């Protein structure tokens, strides 16, 4: 038996309240519920983080996330919806099996994300972009 809680949910060995399932993904209610309608979309296969996804998995999980987001909007009519996905402990990842949070949002709901903008010079942006482009080759 896997120690991974999401692998155990996929296998059905621990309960989850499912809202959607397809060949590659399963979506279920987050037991924490930041706001009503808060859903997690996870891959069925164990992949620790975004870096572990192949192209088919990446496409499947975001296709499912967009579909479930439309369902949340229709069901709850939130003012907004945050799509949150963390990779690594320093990014806030607590379950090390790839998943996307879909969080319905409302003014004053208390959910916060600190966004410490640095506004670097254009030359610095070009330098950083060049590093990423080189890594993509
Ligand atoms: Zn897992």
C-alpha cells in the first residue's frame, strides 16, 4: 500500500468526495474547504510535482481543471476563482503528489497571497529570459 495519501484516494482505499474523474485525473473536494466548492484536481498516476509531468499528463490535468472550474462557477457563482498549484515545500506544497487547487473566491474571504513585486530593470528580465530559453533547447 502506498504511503501517498492521494495515491490512496485514487485507489479508493481512503474516502474522498469525488466530483469528476477521467482516464488520467480525479477531482475531489478538499477536506479543508477554504471556501465552499474548493476542489483538488490530481493526476491518477503518482507524480510528485510539475517537473515530473509528461506532456500528456500536463494536458490532461489542466483540461480537467478547466472543466471542473466551469462546474464550480455554475454551481456556486463565485466572484472569482483562484487556481493554485505548489511545487516544493518552500512553495507551500504539503502533499507531494501533483494537484491543482480550484478555490472559489469572494471579496473579503481572507485568502491571501503575498506578491512581493521587485520590478527589475528590462536588462535583468532579458538576462533571466535568456537562461530559461537556453534551458528549453
Ligand atoms: Zn501519490
